[in-house]
C-alpha cells in the first residue's frame, strides 16, 4: 500500500510584498510579485499588483504640472465670471438648473482645448475644485466684505451643477 504524502507540509508560504504580515495567495501576472487579496487588482488578463496597474495607467496621462495649473486657472476664472453673472442677475432656480450643466461643459471644453486635450491623473479633481470655488465667488465675496454668510441658493446650486459637469467632461475620453 502506497502512503499518501500531505502536500500542505511541502508547500512554501509566501507573504505580500506590501503587507509582510499577510500571507500571499496570489502573484502578479506581470511582475510575479506575491500579493495579498487586498493588493490584487483584477484586470481583463488576470490579477496584477497596484504598481503594475499604475505604471500601465501612466501611459495614458501625458499632461504636465503646468497643464494642471492652466486648466485650474481657466476653470476658476470662467466659473467665477459665470457665478458673478448669476449673482448679479439673480436667476430663477429652474434657469440655473438648466444652464448649469451646459456652462460647466463649456468651461471644461475651453480648459481641455487650452492644454491641447492632454490628460493628467488629477486633472478632473483640480478642474472640479476650481470650478466650484470660482462659481461660489459671489458668496465668498459677500462673506469677505460683510463678514456674514449669505446663502445664495441660485449660486450654490449653479456651483454644484457646473462642477459636476466639469468633472464628467474631464473624465470622458476624447
């Protein structure tokens, strides 16, 4: 009678490269690094480590730091102008809702064309924050002048809708 050998006694235990206290059950199919379940990123070709996924994504981002400054500045200035106009006119809420998304899309398009459609890893976050800050200019200006926060629902609503539209446009490819 042949004796059965317990294979679990002969298997070597590996640990995650990022979390050395965790047992690794997977290997990156690109760099062969051991990784725990938390570090694994599922891709169409199998599991990869976060470093390999990030290096692959970096090929799609070609913007420089100055491109981030340019897009942020354009979004800040244009949304500031739009927010100031809305603050002066006092548009109806329905009109603000209708105009917010197209104006935000236009702001994003101008910013993208200014940097020749180059993409940066944090471009959509910078552009969105600059748009929201610029559009809130009338509320911030009133607070700085009078020291009192005056909640302008039309301006705040416009800032949110325009910032959301900028984020969506910056996230799109092309």
